[in-house]
C-alpha cells in the first residue's frame, strides 16, 4: 500500500487517471482474496463473478450484495470486506499516503499533488496534516460508534459476535457502505429501536458531510468559545462551503423525511402499521439512508412509486464533497440549481452567502451532473434490456449503484450475469465519478486550448 504513490510518481500518472486505477487495483486484490477457499463459510462456494461483485460493492462502499454477508462469508471473508470498505471510504491513495507517513517516507511535490487530486483539494499547504486529522477523526468516530452498538449487540448476540457486528456496523455506517453481518434484513428488525436508528443516522451523516466540514465546525466552535461569541455569530463565521453543506444537508433530510412519511403513511408494507413516533423515525431513517448509506429499516420493494422517485433524486445527489458518501454531491447539485436561478433573475454571476462562484466551478458542476445523468440513463436502459425489468426497479437499482447507495428492491440477488456486470460497472463509475472516467479517456487537451475560434451563432431554448 505504501508503494502506490511512489510507483504513480515514477509512471507520471495524473490524479484524474490515478483515481480509477487505484480503485480498480483494490477491487482486483479484493476479488482474489474473496476467492480464497477460507474466505467462504463452510458449505458455500464463491464464483469469480460473486467475488468481483462483492469486492466492487465493498471498495465502492455501495452495499448491494448478491449473497448474504453474514452467512456466505467466513470471518476472514468478512474481515476482507470490512478492510475494503475502510480503504474504499477513505480512498485508496489516502490510505497509501498514511502508510507512507507511518513509514516516514519523504513526500515530494508530485506526491502532494497526487494526494490533493485524490482528496479533491486544490492546495499543498497543510495537506499532510489534514490527512492525519482525517484518519484520527475517522477511527475515533468509528470506535465510539462501535462501543455504542456493542451495548445493544453484545447482549443480543453474545460477546464475540456482538463485538464483531458492532465494529462492522460502525465502519460500514460511517463509510456509507450499508453492509452488515447482523442478519438478512439489514435494520428491519430494529425498526422500533430509535437508539440504533439514530446512531446509524449520525454515523452516516458524519461520514457524508465531508471532512472539511468537520474541521471547519470544530475550529469555528473553538474560536467562538475563545472569543465568547454567541451560537449564531459562530455559525455565521463558518466558511461558505461549510455553511452551504450544512444547509443543503438539512434541507434534503427534512424534505426527504416529509416526502417519505406522506407517501408511506398508510402503506402497510412499510410504516403503515407503526406508531406515529416510529413512522417519523423510520421516515427520517429512509431519508438519510437514501443519500448513499444503503441501510434499510423497511422493505424497499414495498415502497410506493412516489417514495421511489424521491429516492432517485436523493440517491443521485448523494452526500457532500471530500467525505465517504457518493452521488454527484450536494454542492454540485446546488451550484447547478443556483446557476439556473441566477440566469432566470438576470444576474451575471452566481452568488452564495455574498461570495461569487467561479465560472470554472460552474462548468465543472454542470459537467458532473450532465455526465452522471447520461450514464444513469444509459445503464438503466442496459439493465432493462438484459434483465427484462420494469423501469421503476431498474432505475432504482442503477441509481442506487451509481450513487453508491446500496438500497435494492430485492432485485440484486436475482440478477443474471449480464445484469450483475451492469451493476458492477455502475458501482465503479459511481465511486470514481463518471466525470473522472471521462477525463481518463480525454487525453491531452493542452494543444486544443491554444486554439481560439471565432464565435458562432446558435439558438437555444
């Protein structure tokens, strides 16, 4: 792991090409490990496609599975899956970099650029300190989460299984993977336990809002306490990125909760027979889980089509930048919306929190949404063609895979070979980002940018 960045430097691989290759290498390694005989539980067999699918869903922190994680895999196999989830959530290059730091390897300027590209941070100063803070914060949060899960799982499953289930659940929730080893029905047997639902949601949100937001909030609160500032003033002094992430996250969660509760209120297959408190709790959980987490407290195949449409939107948007979540990201979607809003209102620039957004950033956001939507449409059509599925189910499966969510309408285990390959490709593209794959094949455009063309006359709208 600690040789990844050194080799990449020697081969002069640009960050937009390093990301797809590093994740692909991790998937191949995971596939080989999961095909080992002792990775599979006694009485079970694992083919190459099952191993590849499981390695991909683990590294891409998606959570879609073709075999039950708790029953099909041995302890070693489950450990491999958990390891893949962890490096997939944090990023293969970031994990390689932390090993280099532990080995006291020297970082060159090229190494820092590679790491910055992998973390999607356009800065070199303080990058290694930021990386260390990420890993310390991650393991601290996951450790606390595991201890809290253990208070429920140990009395229920015994010491060994309870502790292992708690550790697996905490890492999976924080990395927004949605996989577990507690049983075949995800969180459905705990749909009346608000403590477990709340704990899982907290870990999902902490992983999904992004590490930059973590440190901005922590540093902002410290400064607020030091200067004796009120809560409102402290929040106002947060950087604009952090304020926008917190605002967008809150809006999406609330809107999703209200939408799901309204659509499922009288549905006996989901929350219809629950108490009002459980209806609210499970609607909230579904809204949070839609945004790349993949845990389910109600059967997804019994959701109404209205809830599915809400799910399409939330899964497509996903979490926030520089975190463990997938999707096009909250900031990206918000910038596209604000660009349209600014144009409609005749504004020459897009302004958020009294700060203008650069044209380059707006172009990037538009490109991400456009390419992602195109891939979503194409892969949905392909899945429908090879599996003869209804649009609702096919779109739900592909949106979940592309957004690295992991929710399924009981469809994934029933897929044939071609259907599984389509989902594997979608999960991979969702984790690295379709725009990263487009850049991977784009080649050198330096010479193209030197050419200046005269303006053409085109009509739109």
